[in-house]
C-alpha cells in the first residue's frame, strides 16, 4: 500500500513509519525538516520537505497515494490557549486545505490523529466512550473537534473514507521533553539530568496513557483495514502524576526534584478512555503496561545521561 505520513519525521509519525516499513508498505513522508531517526536514513522512503500549508507540494506528495496518515500538530494543549488564532491558522486551515487537495488528487482514505482527552472536556462518566459529548475547554481540543467535523463534511460531500483515532497521552522513545507536553518524558529526562519538575496542582490529576509502539501497531492495523469511524486509543487504565513520579523514581533509582504549584483551569482532573470498541474492531490490544513502557523508554535514553 502507498501511504503518505504527514509529520513522519516526528515523535508519533516516525514510529508509525517504522511499523509500516516493517510490514512492507510503500511509505512517503511529508514534514518540515529532515529525520532525526538514523534508522530511516537507509530506508527507501520518498521525502517531501516543506511547510504543511504548501498546497502545491502537498498535491505532488499525494500523487498515486492510497492513504494519508495525518500526524501533524503545531500546538499542544498547554500552549494552544496563548494564541488560538495561530492554532486555527496552522492546524485547522491547513488541514482543510489538505482535505481539498486530497479531493483534487482523488485520495479517499485518511487516518487522522485527533486527541483522546481534550476533545471530551470534563467527562460526565468514566471511562469515556467515543459517543461522549464533545466539550473541549482548550483551543487545542476545539481545533481537533473542528477538524473532525470538517473530515465528516468531506466524507458526506466527497466520499472521504476516514478513520479518526483519539490517542490519550502517547509516550516513548523520540518524544520531546521541553516540559510543555509529555509528562513521562519530562519526568524521566529531568530526573536523569537533575533538573526540577513542576507539577500543576497536587499531582492527583489522572490520565490514560499509551506506549508509542502500541499506538503505531494500531495505526498500521487501521491502514490495512477497510474500517471507517472514530476510535479511542489508550492503555485502558489511568494513572496520577504522583504515580508516574513514583514509577520514574523506581526505574531511575533517583528521587525526582518536584515542586507543586497552583492548578491550571484547563486541566481536566480525571479522564480515562473506553477502548473496547477499538479492541473489537481492529483485533488490537496494548501489549505494554505502563511499567513496561517506562522501562523501555528509560533504557533508550539513559545512556545519554549516565
């Protein structure tokens, strides 16, 4: 299958590319910069390097493609509210332009990586199923919902065949650790480099998480299916930030330097996703427990700090 991965050099995208290549798919990558994954340098991949808003380059990349996997996002939940206009310009408008380009190119299939937490807002019941009310409380979630709605519009008007995946806090190798997104990455790297960790609130905020390799396998299974629809992606269990800190201390054998500050208004206190529909439709289940995932993640980065 000929698959174009948007954001294929990034954290999630690079693991999806690895998984697709391991199953002999023909992969192209559209991204802003060169890959930092040395393992991909020897692979037979077509690269289209440019800005997501470049519709001419996008049409070139879409030529003869069977499926698009859209992993690009220029914002994260904690930064999106600072400039909602920019969030709309860089993510919503460019994705609508992508959908228009796909229509022109005759490409019907898309897998879109939405958000497994922010689109739902404050949950009315747990675990949260895909038919839960969408009531985002940050710009990141509002834009994700808008993109989902536009995908639905293009499906109705032009026969688009979408799969929307809503992952909950992916983590693992190659994840950034600047502190704005990715609690586990930030905790591990900060502890290994003896840097302080800031926790907003009392640390009892609970989230579901998904190890990136489990996420990549699901994306590959989705690509190989003829299924359409919206699906949650999560381990199926929730963990508090304090629990993640305890896991970090256990695997690093070092006590994290933690400071607790007042909570933020946009942080949902407790959310975990119902993944029963996803498991059934794709015959998929996460293979990595949170302990397994953290241990593997730690081993991949520890040599850089020890």
